[in-house]
């Protein structure tokens, strides 16, 4: 057999055949389930890839606008306000919340951005001049950070999904190309071994039957010869003895058949 | 009359400053600059005006270093003029620097309030606002000490006196402190040019009054517009308006009561210039966005801020038509500052490849 080497080390018995059959069935169910999971994940993965592409383009645009608005602030205020801003910011206004999303049993973290209301630490920056630009710049950057957060959650999902899809695909392939063929081989092997045993057994039986037949024939012949010899010796006694001896011989012959 | 003896003391300075004025970039220069493709091209275009100062910049410098170098040139020229100035002109130029000092002091106060190492901040201070005792400010570790022993020694002490106590420094927003100081400074400066015997009745008083009045009005309008939606109360806001200017007293009173853009517009109705600014800005951005230099939107209309800058530059340019006046020094500094802003803006636009807004600079020559 070609796959002789690629089978599990089991004794070819009817019990292990049953086990193997159950295993094959399990493997097939698992394979179809995993295949479906992998397809679901891949679908999701494609969608995420598309959204990442969009988000990246959007981020490029938003960041460009944002940095230009910072240039506007520099122009309007006429100096660097970075230090002032850094020092007057006390609490984060823009926060994110991490959530988990379940896609076919894979937990994907998603970040959700929200702004805390009424937290305006540097509302007065640029009171004398450039205040509007500062506020507008802040809004633009808030939008930019929002885009970044979205991109971050997509990217994380991308990496995790990529990993999971690889694992699932490896499993699918392992089941499809290794476990199922091997189990099938084992079943085939066990079947062939069992057939072989059956055939051997059949042959043995035939042999035994033949031998029995021969023995019986020989016995019969002997008996016959003896009877004839006896018949020839005393014809008178023959009538009385005939019945029982016949019955015995027939019973013995039957018995011998039954014994086996 | 004032022309008779002006040149005895100040003729040299006037000549120098007029020379500096001629080296300001002109409209043709700007036209060349906005056609540049890279910062290096821009640097090349700036070569004739800024040669020595830009020489040490690496290829493709950042816009901030470009701005720093151009400011260096202004500072060194200013220092040269200041070193040659005598008498009341020297005093006048000192007054000019107080505005920058206020910014520096505000910066240092912020640092002290947050218990930062203020020594690092000295580098960030505007060089024009440097005064001898400024490094001493760093010695103070808490705000009371700063107020009692250090701020008193600075030229800004009179501006603190009477309007701000050391508790205020702790509690008030630094922006309010800064604007209070600035208001006191503007009033003092206005008073100085109008009462000093060397300047009373001279073109200096005339021109400087116009400039300072405009500056006062601009601050009042800006503070009002920027305070909408913040915790600054109307009473506090009123305290920040300088008590002179074209809007004073009626306009400022109305400004202090204004609740929105429309209210501000009504308040400045009485002054033709501001009225037209607001009309233009109102058409451009609507009541929602009066200062329309919005990121990406409404790039066509000029913002209020832009128009104020434009007006300031025109007044400054006009100052050069007068002779025998100190005001040209002030005007020259302002023009040069605007030029630095223009260069920075153009450099930013080039660096970020956002050519559509590059024409947003203000050129008056």
C-alpha cells in the first residue's frame, strides 16, 4: 500500500476501526467549521484592509490641514505658544475607551474616542491675538487625533486578524492534508487487515472442513468394510445388530460436524 | 520747530532706520518667493536681504529655524539702533521692548507656577524682551517670592502695581495676567508719548497716538471675540480694555456688553475702518467664524486678524512719510515683524506643499 508509512500506529482491530471512523467524522466536521471560520475572518480582514486604506488617506489629508492650521497659529500669534499650551493643559480632553468586538471567536480590540465636555484648559490662550486660530487649530487637531485613533484600532485588528487567520488556515490545511488522509489510510489499512484475516479464516475453515470430510469418508469406508466383513461372517446376528449400530454411526457423524 | 534740533541727537538713528526700511522685502520679492519650490530656493531669494544670517543654516532648514534666524537679524539691528540712541529716543525704544518683556515674564510666571526649571525657559524668551534682571526671575521658586522680591525689580513693576497682587498671579489665568499687564503697558506708553516734553506736539505724539490707539482697539476687539465661550466674565473682560483709543469710552462699554459677533459689530459701528473690516469678515465667514483663517474652509475671505495686520502695516508705512519722529523706529520693528511672519508663512506653505494659501501674506511696499 502506498500510504503504508503514513498511518497511525494502531492494531488492526474492529475496535480501533470504530475509533478511527469516529475520528474521521470529527475531523471532517472540524474541517468544515474551521473553513467557514477562516472565510468569515478573511471577509472581515478584507474589509479592514479597505478601511485602513481609507483611513490612511483621510489621515494624510487631515494631518495636512492640521499642520497648516498650526502654521496659521504661528502666523497670527507671531510666536511659539507651545510652552504655554503644554503648561496650561491639565486634564486630557480627548480620551479613548477600549472595547472588544467578537468576530467568529476572535476578540478584536476597538478604540472609541470621546471628548470630555467642559474641559477647556487653554480657552484663553491667545486672548490678545490669535485666539480664534488657536481654537480652530485645536479642533483640527482633535479631528486628526480622531482619525489616528480610528486608524490605530483598525491596525490592531489587522495585526490580530492576520495572526488568527494564519493559525486557522494552518489548521484547516493540516486537517485537510494530513489528518484526514492519515485517518483514511488507517481505516483502509485496518479494513484490509481485517479482510486479510477474514480470508485466512475462511481458508482455514475450508481446510478444516476438507479434512473432516476426508476423515469422515475414510471412517465411512472403514465402517462399511467392517460391516461387510461382519455381514459375511455371521448373517444371523446381522438383523438384530443392524439398527443400533447404524444410529450410532449417523449420530457420530452428525456430532463431529456440530463440534466444529 | 521740532525739526530744528531733532537731528542733533537723533538724526543718525533716523537715517539708519530709514535705510533699514529700504531693505524690507517688496511686493516683487514676495512674488518671487511664492514661486519657490523648496525652502532652499526661498533661502536663495532671501539672500540679498538676510545674507549673513541665513548663511549658517543647513540645506533645507526647518521653518522655525528660518524664522529664528530672521528674528536674529531684527534683534541685532534693533540692538545696534538702541546702542546709538540717546535721551528720550532711548527711553522710547525701551518702551518698545516692554511689550516683549510682558510675554517673557508671562512665560516665566507660567514656568514658576508649574514648578518647572525656569532656566530652560530663558532660551525661549523673546530676545527683544530681554532685560538685565530677567535671569534673576529664575531664582524664585514660588509665586510669592517671585512677586515680592523679583518682579518689583523689573521695568514692568509699575504695571503690576495696583492691578495685580501676588494672589492674583496664583489664581488668575496667566492670559488674564498677561493682558492686564499689556493694557497697563499700552496706557503707560500712550501717556508717555503724549506727555513727555520731547514729544508733546511733535509728529511722534501724533503718529504714535494713532498707532497705539489702533493697537488698543485691536486688543479690545480681539479680547472680546476670543472670550466668547470661556469663563472670562464680562466685568473681568472690561478690566482688560485699554482706556484710550478710538473706541473709548463708548465703544468699549458696548464691547464689554457684547455677547456675540453681532454685538461686537454694533460696538465698533462708530469707527469707519473697523466697520468695513467687520462687514468684510461678516460676509466672508458669517457670525459663526469671524476670524476666517479656517483650516481648509473659507480660504478666500480675509480674516479679521488679517485685516488688522494689514491696517497696522499701512499705518506703519504711513509713519515713514513723516520726518523728525521716533515713530519710525516703532513702525520699522512692526514692519519687520510682519515680514518675518510672512516669510514663515510662505516657508510653511512651501514645506507643506499647500500652495493655494500661499498668497495670504501681507505686503505693503
